C-alpha cells in the first residue's frame, strides 16, 4: 500500500513526515510505504516553520492562479508516471490544493478513466478558488473576500512572532461563519463535479482556514467522506486523543483503498 505525501507550502517532505509522526505511530497497518516528496520549487519558509525546522523549504506552486495550478498538476502527473502507482494521496495545506485540483480536473475531463488514487486524506485542506472558477464552480464574492481574509489571518497567527509570544495559545477565536453550520459552509460552493473516491478531512475550528477545509470536504462525495474537527489551528495536533482519532480515519481510508 503506497501513500503519496504532499507537504504544505514553504516546508518539505521531511517536515511533513515529522508533522504526522504522532498519529502514524498508532496506525494499525504496517505494510504502508510513504513517499515524502519535495515540491519542485524552492521556497522561503512558511510562517513560523523556521523556528522548528531548518531549510531547505519547497512548494508545489508559487500561487493558486489557474496557470500555477495547471503547472503544479502537470508536475504531479509526471511524478506519478515516473514513481507510481500510488493507492492513497495525503496532503497538508497547499498539498491539498494541488491534490484536489488534480482530482477535480480528472473527474471533469476524463471521467471514464480511473482516478490516480483510490482514497485521499486532507489535513488543513483548502481549494484553489481561481482554479475552481476555471472548472465551472460558482463562487460568491463573499467567499472570495473571506478566503483572502483567512489567508492574511493565517500569516499573522502562524508567524514566528505569534509563536514566540503565544505558543499554542496563538490559535484563538472561532473561524466558523456566524450563523452557518459546517454543512451549510460545505454547500456554499457549487460545481459540475465532485471528487468521487473516499476522502478523509481533518481540520480545526481555530484555523483561519477552517472554512476552506470545509469547502474542500464539500467538493467530495458525502457518501464516501469522513470528517474530523480536532479543535485546533493550522496544524496536526499531537495529543493522544487527536492522534488516535486521526489514525483511525487513516486506517479507514487505507481499508477503502485496499
């Protein structure tokens, strides 16, 4: 069983391996091969990352424009052709943007062909709204505005200054949309296709990108979808309770792909 692991922007495959070490120590299957790939682009460190991890840092895309997203997809397609096949894709932050864009494009353009993965696991997920628009998804001005605000807030709350001043307490506030349930946020973006393979979505309600994670889950088939709100920020918490919950969801995804 092979898992392709796509890290966040301004990090690396080895950093993603470290970020997931706690829950991976609890997974039940031992026949899993993880491929901790580095993105093709050199990058400056993501906010706060350089406090904990030395360089180098990489990304899969410079931005989330359609042109950059298509370039990322072409790179990913080539990587899979050379190093695949893979059973599952697992991403964090920008890694999810790339994986979801690739899967949605595949569902739209070549629905008669098998998807490149049998299941997907998304940590702190999100979508490329410009790319989604390109594919025919309807996105309201309010969603665009909230998306930009959430990116700015993430940069502030994940910064080195915030970490040094507040540590884990820097993740404060409820980033759900007032008056909207999780399900209502999932249903905000409408489009021509959904990701049909089984998916796991792990997110935190204190993450400024919380709504983006819900929107990604809304772009996936609800009958094959599992979700978990760990209550934290833009991170993969390492507490035993959270690690156990994520490991069980990981095992479920692996079973679906078997």
